[in-house]
C-alpha cells in the first residue's frame, strides 16, 4: 500500500510562505551584518566590546589583514576596565605568563596564539587555525594574555566551529584591559 | 441469583489470586495500569513531541545561521570560511532549516520535512566526520539524525496543520 501523500492545505502553504519570507528578511539582515563575526583577534578594527558595554559578553570583531611587523598603536597604551569586572571574566583563561592550564588549552582549540618575549615586553599574535594570524602587537612587561571562550561545546578535536564566543584579551599588570 | 453469585465468586478469584495478599495484588494492578497509561501516552504523543523538539533545534540553528552567518562559516566544507560563498551557503542553509522548523512545529507535511532534515543532517554528519573525525559534536548530530529518521517514519502525528 502506497503511503499517503502529505496534505498541506492552504493554511499550511500560507504558514510556509510566511516562514520563507521571514527567513529571507533575516537572511538580508545577516548579510548586511556579515562582517560582524569572527574571532576577536589582536589588531581588530574595533575596540573590545567590553569597553563600550560592560554588561555584554565577549563579542567578535573583524580581524585586520596580517602583517609581520610588531606594532604598538597609541590607542593600545590606554588601559581600559578591569578584566575581573567584566561579565565574561569567568570565561577567560590565562595563557601568559606561565604554562596554559588544561582549560586554557581547550579554550584555544581552533585558535593559534603566539606570545614571545621581545626586549622589555612581549609580542602577541593571534588568529584562527588555517587562516593568517593578525599582526603581532607589542606590550610592555607585566602584560597578561587571556583567551576568552564562552562555550567549549562548539570545539571539536582541533576545530572551533563557532568563533563568536571566542576572543583574546591582554591586560596590564594591574589587570586592566589594554586590548 | 445463583448465576450472579457464581460470577461474583469468579471475579473475586480472578482479581485476587489464592496465596497473594489482596493489597499487593491491588498495587500490582495499579502499577500495571500506570505503565499502560504511560505506554499509551508515549505511543500517541511521542512522535509529536519528537517532531516539535526537532523543529525547535532546527529553528535555533536556522535563526542563528541567518542572523550571524559569519559565525558558522567554519562548518562549510571545501570553501574558505572567510569567503562570500561560504556566507551565502550558511544563509541558504539557515533558510532551509528555518522553513523546515516551521513545517515541523506547525505539523505541515511533517514526515516530508523530517526526511529533508534527515538528509541535511546526514550531510552534516558526513562533513564533520571527514573534516574533524568522529567527535562529540559529530555524535550529537548523529543522535539528531536518528530523531529525524524516526519522525520521517512515524505515523499517527498529532497537532497537524493539514487543512
């Protein structure tokens, strides 16, 4: 006996059409905001979200094209708010100084963070595995580097499939965000 | 009168077996009825609950893929995750997921919608397995794939919008 063909009906068609139109509208919105996602690496074109909205979580911004000369822009010398005062501080894992913990290592899944001693400070570069890293940036001694990972559930093996909850934060010796 | 007495005695023997205390037998009877009720409810409403929950899963992913496509391009196989083509692929995928979700939740051709969802999930499982190996993420999607297959084959759905 052949299975009965699905009966949709005019109301069902109407609902599907409304859903399709809503999907198109959402897609247009997503397309217009397509550059507002990704790993919040060093060298981002926008300041960290934490500076403008203390209550918000880590947000992603667009990475800049890579270069290989360490830079230290004037905007990075100004210390921001305390990392410990941010809502996402519980999702931050220290990767420098010292050996990253297991949690920090897990949080770095799919990301590459390079910290090197350089003169009187450190040079930090970060990026997504498989993609060019951001330009290295120089920070004076005492700087601490943290990886932000709000959810480990999107990490699998060596891949992080959702970079929207990832970020990198550098603080000064007092724990104030400088990047 | 005699016949009625005989029937009454027969019922008494059936409901309370010799050698078993009456309260225990009544407890077993209550437990049996509870199990039967649970079975009936599960049989009648299980596919519907599974269908709606699957729809919610697809709706969540579809919505987020449409609103923040750049966060999901890492899942797109072959294409560079920063490419425009990857963004468009995520948007198209999210749109299909959203329409399927509405069809599943509203009960519009649910078996067809679940079958299409199963195909999408199969593609995702294969893609994840090829790119990242067998992982926790992949196995979670295997479970959702199994749910979609069950819904595609389940008859007796309730709360359908058929006409």
